[in-house]
């Protein structure tokens, strides 16, 4: 369910940076594309995990309500302070890394079955045919870690602080090291 809101900030940030670039007639330094890729990547997390567990009607209603509140709220926050908005996302992404680490533990301890990786995930992350849910969680966690670094980097840039440019490098989601099953 959290993945339904995770894909919002990237698109909001991309939209606002796009409009700013148009108004000020200036370059975006690649931020728009990076943020759009983040939004797409988060949407793929959702498309993947909805194959593992479908939300019930109540959860779907909550998702609709939360989307309204979160989209508008995040939009206003980004307008007020893009630096704060990116910093907040950086912390959210760190929480996501921790959640997926706990999920890995659940799988390893047999509390969650290590089912076959959904076809959509194998295709998107170019995984082996015998890839499992555990492999998917590993690549998704790496995505979240990347979003964390990018967003903290953007917040640092906006604050005039030093930025680790290596962590900001454009990131094809398919370029993961972890591709093998087992
Ligand atoms: Fe995600
Ligand atoms: Fe995320």
C-alpha cells in the first residue's frame, strides 16, 4: 500500500521542476528526468507487489483518500520548500530500505513464502527465469537506497551543501548486480 504513495513525490517534483524550467527558461540539470524515472520505478514496485498480494475493497478506498491528501500536501510542501520536500523523501526512502530488510528477514525465516518472482518483475529487472520473491525484494531495496541518495543529494544541492555525485548518477533500473535466482 505504501508503494501507492511512493510514486507520487517523483512526479510532483518532476512537474514543478518542469514548470519552473519553462517559466525561468533555464536548464533543469537533468532533475526532471531523474524524478520521472523515480516515479516510474516506484510504480513498477507497485505493479510487482500487487501480483503478490491484492488489496481488498477497504484498502482500495483508503488508497484513494490517501492519494488525494498526499498529492496535494506534497505539492504544497514542494512549492513551499523543495529542499525540505527532497529531505523528507530521503528519510522516507531510508524507512523503505529498513522495511524491505525486515521483509527479507521474514522470507528467510519462512514467515513469508519465497514464491516465484512475478513475470512483470523478471521482465523489468531482467532477472533469471528462476528468480524468487527474495531476489525481487533485494532489487527493490536497492532502488529505494538509490532514491534515498538522490533525494538527499537534491536536498543538499538546494541547501548549498556538498553532494556525492556518484550516488546521483543516472540509474537504469535494469543495471542491478543481483540478477540470479536462489
Ligand atoms: Fe518503492
Ligand atoms: Fe521508495
